[in-house]
């Protein structure tokens, strides 16, 4: 057989130089890798925003969202489309397949917007806009900009023109947006009675204001001596200028704005406010650039470093502070996992030393760990990976694997040294003997990761980095063990007899010999009772199926990132000022918790003024005693003290599937073409879900219907005056629609002029009928009350669509002590008890939908991993039977992992599924070492199957114990870790530790039994296929 180590042993200097060079390359690549919380997976998503100030949610849904949705429905590779329409605003979220190029998708969206332009309202102030987005793209940093003396509109101007623009120019920064923004604007407020007294209506004012300011080109005068640029005072930039603006001439006298109302400096949206603690402020959110590989901590450091310089360009009264920094948790998580990695390396090195009792042997095998791990960094850099919780978790798990190959090679070389062979010959023979074993173990373990590479969706993309990182480390481990380890042994390793055996060596040797004697005796008894061993294997297999069924099912463990969102909701008719007061009261209650560092909050008109948000920033994990889940459990009863407010709490997660705008973590969506039937069903479903003990924080994006008033037109009377419905709508829009009638252009920005009636006209619905419209027939002002009447009613504040159909999203969290599987099953049982209308369709969305998909694919992934390993082993051994022997170690490992998960109340989630798949690759390594030696003894020495497997088990007992203990201790730091990011690592560690503990003691006895059964079955099948010899009389005699 080809000796894979021979070329390296014959060229030790070249081997050393190659290893050193690759190590240096890895060190350099390490410092170039970006740092992030999780792999940078961008779900191709585009947000389309459209505004029509003053339009109701129903109007926005029907006249703006629907035409755009019809256009977007024709775009290929769209996987999901949802929209939310509210007062004056519509947002459509379009998600594409993961492999869709986001730039090409953007072009398709732009083309669809252009195609739908003819179907959109003509008086939209701006065409719909779009931007690339990412469901996981929460802001990486939030700033507060405030002043105790300057008006917030001026503070916003500096925040927008100075701070935000400077930050947005930095590489890696994507969107910069605001909460509580106070965009400067001029409001012209008109008294309709004063206007009617002068025979004017609001349309006259709108026309006059639109023509009063301009910023058009004027050309130049080209004379023989010089050229003069033409300028004019065509723009009105101050509110005072508008007060003196003439609207019309009546009776030879001018009617100015000041005669019928007033113009004042104000803001674009009066119903937008933000706070940091109790202080009003502008919140500036900074997002990472979508689709770019960004070192988030380095980017945040750059922004923080430039803030002092930016503040120098601001008035002294304006202050800037950092209110949220996502990198604090990212840095803590990376430090914690790096510490876990260091502890793991130390524990594995200790295992090697205890088994070998030789410092040189420990160094030779232990050095393979940093070489394999650091060697992965250049390839990670080339593949665009980052240093994150997933990749570092993979490297931590790999520590227990990568040393296995070196242990197998070194232990066999030591065995040859003890035979008296020279070091070079011992290294050549020892490494040559196990070269195939190392190759088999590496390829079969890598094969386990192939199903992970085939996982679809965003979860598959996230854990693809894990699988590839570990696979790279395993490949490098095999290469290093057959090259550097073998060469080091040939140069430095000495037999124990040459340097004496101390008391410690002899004590450990006696302990190991006792263990070997116990194992020898137990193995003999087991081989004498083979049926019992076979029944044990089958029993563990059946028990594993049982545990798989009863263990609670989950998706991805809930993370503690140190940030909690509290979504607040009040009755839909609550005044804006009262909503602000109650939202602030909620923030004060939350801030009193000892684990809360600070809060910042906002209430905005998008999507509705009865909805608010409080962002809770917890203290660093090492400075608080409670987790985010415990903090939320403690806050839920406290926030109920504010009457008329509902509060929904959600811990921010790094992995978000769906649009990410839900009040809670999971969503259940109802759809119906009949919107009334949909709303009735949504209320019925919500009440039912609120009674389920498996759920908490049940909410809906269908808030209670808000009071509304309908202006019912008597069309015959209106026609008698020559007044059309369009004219009536225009007057109402002028009065109450926040209509933008002009634009002011400055060197830095553009500002709007807004027309509305005076504030006292907003207090009562009867003001509507007091408005007057000019009759085209008589030229007189006709009160609306002459041809309209008011009818009270109800209207939704928001209208949602999923696809092209109206939809309502019910959101929920999982109750404490319950799993997502319990919650989903409870909802399905509750739905079966309800009388669902025929036109109603229901489905889970976001993470709940991904959970259902993963639940159906979990058994397939495990079976796929087993099938891949079987195929690889069958190819390597040129046998259909022996892979069965090797895979017979799986039931005990699966049983141990599931039992540990059941004992520690851990859900069967995507993370623990990866642990089960990893166990497929780990535990079969023990069987490979036994089977490989047994087959060699059978073929080369003619041993019987029983003698061969018995001898193989004893010969391989030491490396089996070493490799298993290395893998076990490699997983223990993950299982017991409690630092930042441990929510993802801990379930994986517990599953692996449980599986290894059981399989270590069981497979040492069951694999030999399965080997003998398989051997007997192979011989029996061979005899059945062999043709029977011909009778002597039938044999022809040749002359």
C-alpha cells in the first residue's frame, strides 16, 4: 500500500519550511478576518416605500400598495412579498431567493415601479423609492443627538447634514435613519371662515402658495464687455416671508396669508418624538451595508473616533452620545469563545500528556492543533468568512478532532519504537500502517458535513460556514499528521526506555494496565454472550427513536444579545400627547430594573401613533445576574401598571427569518380575499391564542378599529352647484391631509411647505362641514354642509397584505418552560376547534415557518449523513458489509445525546441536530480503528474473525481512549460555558458530551459483536453464491 508519509519523511527540511510558511500565512490572515456576531448572510430583500400624506390606510392599500404588488408579482425569483399600509405611508417588503443577485433584483424592482407609475395617484409628492435591506440588518449602533436650548428641528438639521452624512460615507455603512426625527418645515395654517369671508377657498391658497416660491433657471446676459448671471429673490425661505405673501386681490386690496391665518416654522411630522431617558432627542440608527463583508467592531471604533471631530462642527449646545453599541456583545462573545477555545486546547493537551506521559510526544501531537486551526484562516479569508460565534464554535469542536489523526500516527510510531526499530524506520512503518486509517477517518468525518452543506434557507447559509470551517481543519489535520507529525517523530521522538520512566509514568501506566485488564475481561465475556450485545444495540436504537419523538422540538435557541425591544400599543383613538406620556411611563418602569443600563424610546406616525417602541439596553453580561429572558419575565407584570397599554417584549436575535418587524419572535398569518371575514376571523383567532398556556405576548398587527367619520356626498345637490367629488376631496386634503404645496431649496437640503387649517379646526369632526368650496357655476363659496352629511364609523389604522391578498399577522412568544414545537402544535389544535371560513387561509411565517420546514427535514439530514458515511466507507473498504459494522456505533451515541438533552431540558433544535450529525462522524472513528486493524490481521496473518477483532480491540484501546477523551474534553467547555453567545454553543456541547459518554463505554463491546455477526453473514452469503461442485460421474474425461 502507498505510504503517504514517505515523501515528507525523506524531505524533513522542506516539510518544516512548508509548515512554517503556512503557519505564518495563517497568522497574517487571522488579523485580516472581519469580526461579526454570525456569518454574514444577506437575504436578498428590497423595501419599497411610498407616501401620500393624508391618505387613509385603506386608500394607501388600494391605490398605492396594490398596483405596486401587481407589478412586483411578475418579477422572477420572488419568494415572499408583504406590505403594510398606514396613514399616508405604504411599505412593501420583497424577498428573493438566496442566490438572487441583489443588484439585479433592484433593477427589476425599479422597472416594475416605472411600469406601475401610471396606476398610482397623480398627486403623490414623490415616486415610490426602494432600498436594499436585510431582515437581519438591525442597527449596529445608535446615537442620540440633543440640546437643552436649541429647538429639535435645528438639532435634526445638524444631525442630518453633519453627523449622518459623514457616517454614511464610511465604507461598510449602509442605511442611516432616524427615530423621533424633526424635519424642519413651514406650516401655513388657515382659518376657513376668514378665507370664506374674502370669497376664497383652500384651493386658491394652495395655488397661490405653489406659485409664490420658485427655484428655476434664469440664464445670463451676455454683453460685449461682460456676462451677467441673472438672479432673483424668487424663493421664500422663512415663515415670516409667507405671512406677507399675497394670496389674491379683493376689492382693490391684497389678501395676505396673515389676513386669513399664519405661517410658522415647524416640522414635517408633528407626531414623531424620541427620548433618551427623560430627555427629548433625535435617535440616529446606523446599519451595516447590505451584501458587504464588514468588520463591525472596527467600523464602530471608526465612528466613535470621528465623533469628537464631528462635534466640533456643531453648536456647543448640541450634544452627541452613543446609546446602543451592538459590538459590546459581539466582542464579549468572541472573547468568550476564544477563551473556550484556549481552554479546550489545554484540556486536550492534558489528555495527550496523561496518556503518553512524555513531554516531547505531547508537544509533537499537540502542535498539530494550532497548525490545523491557524491553517484554516487563509482559506476562511479567501472564502469570505468571518470570525464569529459559528466559525469559532466550529474551530472549538474541531480541536477534539484535529488531534485525533496526530494521536493515531504518534501512538503507532511509538509502538514501533518500542519494538526496537530506529526512529526513521519506526516513523516510516508506523505512519504508513495507519495512513489509510487516517484517510478513512478524515473522509468519513468530512462526509458527515455534506448534508449540512445542502441545508437550504438562511439557516443553511449560516451553518454552511460551520461545516466548511471544520472540514478545512480536518483536511489540514490529516495532512499535518501524515507530514509534520511523522517527520517530528522521526527526528525527536525517543522510546520511553531511553529517558527513563518516572514515578508518575509508572503510576499512570499501572492505572492504564488495570483499565486494559478490565476491558480485556469484559470483552471476553461479551464475546461469549454475543446475542446480549446485539440486543443491547437494537435496544439503544429503539430507545433513540423513542427519545427523538418525545423530546421537545425547537428551532434556534433564543439568544441574549443584551438588547430587548418593548413594543407598546394603546387604543387607536389615543391622542398623540397621551401616547407619548404613557410610552415614557413604560420606559421609566423598565429603567428601574437593576439589570437595565438605560433605555431610549420613540413614538411615530409610522405605522400609527398608538404604537411606540422602547429599546432596552441591558448591562454587559458580566455585570448582571439575569438573562434577557429572566429580565423580560420580571418586566411583564410591572409594565401592566400603566393603564390602557399593551407591552410586547422581544429579545433581539442575530438570526431573524422574515421581515423582522413583528412585535414578538414568531408569526401566524391569516389571509382572505374578503377583508371583513378576515378581520372577524383574526379577532376570533387572537382571542383563542391568548388562552393557550404554551403562548405568551400574543398580539396582532390588526389593532382595534379607530373611530372614523365618513363625508357622505349628496351627488345630486353637489352637481347642482357644479361641484365634483374631486373638488371636495381636494378641499378636504388641503385642510386635513398635511398637504405639501411647495418645496424650499437650500445648499444643504430641501424643506416642505405644508398647508392645513388652523389647529382649532382639528378638534371636532363638525369642522369638516364648515369648509367651503367654490361653485364653478356661481363663483360663490358653498359650505360642505349644503350637500354632504357626516356618518361616524370605524376604520383600520393599518392594512396588511401577504402576496396580493389582505392579511393579518398574529405574533406570539413561547411561554416559559415550553418549546416552539409545543406552541405550534397548540395553535394547530386550537385551529382545528375553530370553525374556519372557507375563504380563510392560515400559515406560519418567519422563524415558525422555518421551524416547520426544519422539523420535516431533520430525520432526512441524519439519514443523509449516515448514507454519505456508508458510501465513503464502502468505497474505501471495497465492502458492503464492513461499513455496517462501523456504523453500528451510532445508536449508543444518539441515545446518549438525546438522553442528555432530555435530562437538561434542551430542545431538539438546529444546533443539537448539528451535534447529532457530528456524532455520526465522531463515534465511527473508534469503530474504524478497530475494524481496520482486525481486517489487516485477517488478511495478512490469517487470523479468525474472533481472534482478529479481539486483538484489534486491545491494540487500539489506548488511541480509542485518547481520541474519545480528546473529543469529550473538547466539547465540555462548550457544554458548561455561560458567557456571551453561550446560548448557541451550550446545546451543541451537551449533545456531544452525552453522546460520547455513552458511546465510549458501549461501542468498545458492541462493535466487536457486530463485526462477528457481519463476518458470519458475509461468509454465509458467500457460500450461497458459490456454485456447487459437479458430481464425479458428471465430470467429462478428456483423452
